[in-house]
């Protein structure tokens, strides 16, 4: 059968006429003199009730960004296999027969990278069969397109099939903004938020501010789209995008390929941005056509010629941004970011000096290219051009060299066009079309042991300690695939392919010429193995969803009890976390991914990466009697004693991903409040959805006055929850019966979110509303 079917194309076309009608209403409400950014146009045209969202709580629509609570109705949902389990378990507990909007499931995170796709994929399917069977059966029952293991990485499949200019979608993965490369507003969320969209409940978002990035000039030579976001990450830092949508504009936009724009949007997650997006631009049309969506390209092109006031796919000429950053693509240098944080950004020309200054390793063991960030046809053919040059000079890579294609479509096309055989002849190992080493699913075979300090270069997006191989001493340096490829031939961290040479076997010196590639394959994309195509998005109520009651990987969810109707008393500080606390710290990935669908089992990893703010130890918690244990053990002990607890933390708590387990697990183990200096946006929302109260210090210095095992009492919390969501909560800390500090706190709870907390969780509230 032809793929995609006419029905599939229909369901993948944004509802343009509905959006235009709403956009007209937005224009009416905001008046003729408002100059809107593209982000505002698309977001506001997805409001459930335009007037209510834009006029309530704001001064007549003038102060929307950063203030208004938007109630949105997204067009689509995408879920990856690890997060889909909990999202679907939650969706199932609402008792509906099908999803309210089109949705898709992508099996990518649970596939190991070790020896190569041919052996790794069957082994991973075997090892995770129970989960894949559950996801497939749930997909069939509820009409969710199911992409089997091996089909590709969620963001690549979304770009190839679902993303479109003007679309708004939610994805249960933090790199969902990748789809913004094709002009969509695509936001990474937790499973509970995805469930909102799946059941047609409005999804709430504090209206983001808009950071405009004006691109001028044109990339050339070694500079690639990845370098745009690597440079920007250095400028903005991991917190700089918090509360913002990053919107690209300016003449440089028209010089970029669609997949290049997707790479830039993908890594916007690394600066904490709500999402990133590009306007409908020339690079989109050939990409949509090449991916069987010429009809969407034609519709978008019609909309894009409308007069400014009615053009929903590009910003107004005088759009007002909250901040503007200018980048000249013509003078942009390649960058290397890391280790351990994606915002430590160094121009290539300065990198060898930094290696010497910081005493970082001068050699590295593995170069890994691909992943959802950088596995496009352009990325791979540019890398291929370097491999061909080096092979002709008689060179082989000094570091192990791994290639992860982002999708079966890209893999099959690269296979047909001999790119993969070029990599393989040079000694490269082609891994399955999946996340693999990007998410801790990397079985290293190079002898590097846990604790061994070593360096790797990857074209991935994220480099927190332990992210790739579970070894916190592995330094992951992020770079473009071109740079990773060239450096792999030198095996040296100080090699600069723009200026340095490599000695060849015949004694001459070899210098790379700048990489060259093709944005799109001249012969079109190959479809690849038909087994990797998705199931159709049509519900089949006769399908039985497979969950074994004896499973240690999947467990149906028990609802959390509602919030007590009195102030909290006798809470105890479980742990005072020092420094960076990512969602990996709170709910580790790697081997734990296995238990994503089983809350009691995965809760055994709660906060095991957290550093004790008083002792500097990792995962060592102290009970009242001074006895030590792992954090999950202490939490379980207190839970058994009926003792609820709070965690105290520093800045950007929960940064990194949309992983809702990082909120569910503390809630399951008795966590009531997380008190931090600041929160990462997605995680803060996830906490609220699971009924945990996120509070921030009004005075950050109070952090120093708190100790583990302090008793805590709340004042004003009931008032905030029931009457005045703009009120304040005070926490009184005491030790051995004596008050030690009164902490004034701030919160961002909307009245809707207070409803989640009162009901026990957002899901409880949905179920209550469903019954009413
Ligand atoms: Fe997968 Fe890594 Fe992307 S985990 S979705 S390839 S960021």
C-alpha cells in the first residue's frame, strides 16, 4: 500500500482553517496595532478560549507574555517508549475509547548501542518485549500510530512525518522542539501533560516571553547549523532560555536547510527554552515535498503570501521581542561544548588551549555521530565527505567511530547511496536507528571502566555526567558531526581540522578540506524496511492491552490520595541537595529505563545522583539517629512510618528533561514539597501535576540555614490552594523542638494547578471531572 495513506496525510495536515479563524479572533482581541511574533501567532491561535486567556489576569491583553495563563488545545501528541508507558497508563485510567487528537508512539529510548544494529536491535526487542507489546497493544486499542523499535528516533520521525508549519504539538521528551525546525510550536512535556491533550482537556502554559535570534549571512566551510545553537548555548547558559520561546528570524533563516533548522531548535532544550521555532521558509518546501507532504507545503505557501495582518506562518515585520540576539552566520566559528554541561562553549580555535589549561585528556576513545540532533542526510553526507578524504589518504579513525541514523528512512537512503558502506569500510559501526548511547544505553567495549576519566566526542545534544555510559567520569564534548568525524581520525582532543594535519602512512601530511554534503538525496528518500512503518491511527476497541499483574516492568496506577485539608505539620527534610540536580539526578536513566512503567520499582532510584549539601556525599542520607542509608531507602522507611518529607535544593532543580518520573517518584515515596532556589520549567509543572508543591526561596540565603531531618510546618498553604493563588507560603523549620528559621517562599501555582494539588494529582482531577 502506498505510504503515507491519504487518511494519514489528512490527519498530519494542521487544521489551517480553524487556526485562521482563531487567529482572526486573536487579532480582534488584541487590536490592529499589535505587532506579533510568530510564536505568539501560533500559540494564541491554539487557545481554547482566546478572550479568557488573553484578557483575564492581564491588563487588557497588553501584558500577556510572562503573565497570562494560556489554556491551549494542541493539535497532536508524540511519545517515546520510555515516557509513553506512564502517559498511557495514566490515559487508560481515564476510561476513554480513543485519543482526542492524533498521537504517535516511538520506540527508541530502550535500544542498546553496542555491536551494531543487526545484533543490538533483536537483543533489545527481546529484552523489552513486554513493554513494546504493551505500547503496541495500547496504540492499536486507542488509535495511536505505533512506530516499532528500529523505526527511528522520535524527533526524526516527527520531523519526517508530523511536524508542519503552524502546527502545535506536545511531545513527552525534552527535545520535542526539534519539530520547530519545520515551523511548528512543539513543546516537551511530561506524560501527565500529554494526557491533557489526549483527553481534550486544555493544557495550561504560562505565556512565554519571546527571545528573537536574528540570523544574518550564510554558513560556509566547517561551520554548521549545530554551531549556531552551540554558540547560543554559551551565550545564554543552561538557564538563559527559561520562560522563553526562541524565535529565529532575519535574512540568514532563508539560507538554512529544514533539517539544519531542526538541529538548532533541538538543542534549544539545552538553554531551558520552552521551545524554539523558525518561520515558514524556503528550506521547508523541498523537505516537505521529499517527505511525501507536498500538499502541506502547498497549503502553507498559500497562507504565507497573505497580507501581514493575516499571515500566520511568519512574524509581523515589526514583531516585538523581549530580547534579541544577533548572530552572523558568515563569521560563525565551529564550537565545542562541554564537558558535563552544554553551555561551556568554546570556539574551535581556542579549544586546544583550554584542554591544556584545564588538564583535560588530550586523547579520546570514541567519536559518536547521529542521534536526534544530528542525523540528517546533510549531516551524514558531510561526514561522509570527510571519511572519503581520509580514506583516500590511507587513514583510519584512531578513535572508535559510531554512527546512529535517526530514522529508517534516513538509514535506508544512506545505505542505498553508499554512505553507510563508506563509514563501515573505514571501521565505523552503524548502530540501530534509536537513542542508544545518547541515553545511557551504551555498552562500551573499549575497556573504559566505571570511574575511569576519559573523553568522548559526540554530535549529541546533552552531556551531563553519566549520560552516555553511566560513567560520571566520562567527559562528553559536543560538536557537529563533521567535527566529531574529523577529530576521530586524529584521536586527539587538541586537533583542529581547519589548521592541523595528520601524518599519513606514506609519510606525508594530510589536511582535511571543508566538508561538503547534500541537504536532500537527489534520488529521493528510500522508504526502507516496511516492517518499520507505523500501525494506522485508527482505534480498535477489541484489542486487549497487555499488562501482566506479575510484571516487574509494568504496573497499573493507583490514584494518589487527595491533599489534606489542613496546613502541613511534621514534614521532615529528607535531603538537602547541593548544586546541579537534573532529572537524571532525581530519576536516573540507563538500566532504570526498564522500570519506567512500574512506579514502585523505579522509585528505588529516587535522587540517587544527588549530592548531600551538608557532607558532599552522593546518595547518602542521614536519619534522625544519624544512621546512613541511600536516599530511596530513607524515603521508604519514612513512608512506612507515615512521615512525609520535603527536599531542599539549589538552582534550576529538575533541569534536563521532561521525565515525569522525577516528580512521580518523590510523590509516591511521600514527598510533599520541593523547596529550591529555582526550578526548570517542565519539571516544576510535572511536580504540580503529581500533587507535589514546588516552592522557591524568597531569600536564597535561607538555604544555608536548613539541615537534613529538620521538622517543617507550612503556613498559608491552604489559603494559596483554596482562595488566593497569588498568596505566599511560609515554612517554619525546627530542630529538637526549637524553631530554627522561618522561610518565606514564592510559588507559580495557577488556580487550575492548585486544583491538581487539592485533588491529589492532575489525573485525579481529570477523573473527578469525568465522573461529574
Ligand atoms: Fe534520544 Fe538522545 Fe534524542 S535520548 S530523543 S537521541 S536526545
